[in-house]
C-alpha cells in the first residue's frame, strides 16, 4: 500500500505541477510574441507601407457593402402559388 501511495505522489508531482508551470511559461511567451508582432505591424503601418491589413480589410468591407446595396434582379424573385 505504501508503494502505491508513493507512486501516486510521484506521478502527481511529475504530472500536474510541471504541466502547470509549462502552460504558464508558454502563455507568457505567447503574449509577448503577440505584442512584438503588433508593434511590428504598427510600425509598418506608420511608415505608410502599402500592405496595411486594416486598410485592406476596410476596402473588403466597403466592397461587400457596395455589392449589397445594388438592386436585386426581378427575375430572381419567387412567387407563391396557392
């Protein structure tokens, strides 16, 4: 019984705690990497680079808005028969 208790304690200590520590470390690295990427993109936009992702997205939304505002074709309407 003592051996099983000790084995369980070792399994818990080598499983949960290191995984928790690794998860915290990876989360911190992920946030820092994301912040560096955001600063890099902001600098590129501030330089006036033509590859501004926000401007491209806004142009895409404007094209969708323009497409939706076009009048619908009368041939595409359906009539309900009784």
